C-alpha cells in the first residue's frame, strides 16, 4: 500500500488549481487519486483570498484543502531562520513564511515557483510537482 502524504499547496496551486486544463489541476487530480490530501500555509491562503476570486472559487478550493496551517511562533522562528540563512532578500520574505509552514509541519510543498523556493531546499524544504 502506498504511503499517504499531505501536500502543502503554494498560492499558484490554489489559484491555478481552479483553471480547467492546467498542469496544476492535472497534478492535483493525480495526487488525489493516489490518496494524497492537501493543506495550505495560512500565508498562501491569504494570498489566494486576495484574489481576484469569487465565493464559489474559494468554496471549491477550501473543499480540496484539508487544513490551513497556522502561522505561529514556531513558524515565525523558522521563517526568520530561512530568510536569514538565504541572504535576507526582501523578495523571499513571504516565500520563507510559506516554506516555514511546510517544514515545521514536515510536509512537502507543491509550487510552480520552484526557482524561488529552491534556496530553502538545503535548509529542509521538500518540493513536489512541476519538475
């Protein structure tokens, strides 16, 4: 029996997971068919809700996401570590927060922005999808 995992969805998976025919939809369906379930970092969920999205789209994606991972003290400490150890580049602040949610919850992150998140891989982030 295959091991079931939870996959943390980055903002682009939340958005493009609603676009029929997108690579993200195909991957989400394949993962779901394999028994995987999904979560999202509260930071990514916030970005998604900033839209533009309508209530039906929010409801659809909320139905696909099992949980929204909170951003508390542990995640803040991890995000600061990731941000500081990768050169304190301003453009990585939010990405460090999303990466911290995945690493502190020990779940892989699905992102279409692999280049942006690659700097966090040597620090413990695991990436899946769109290789």
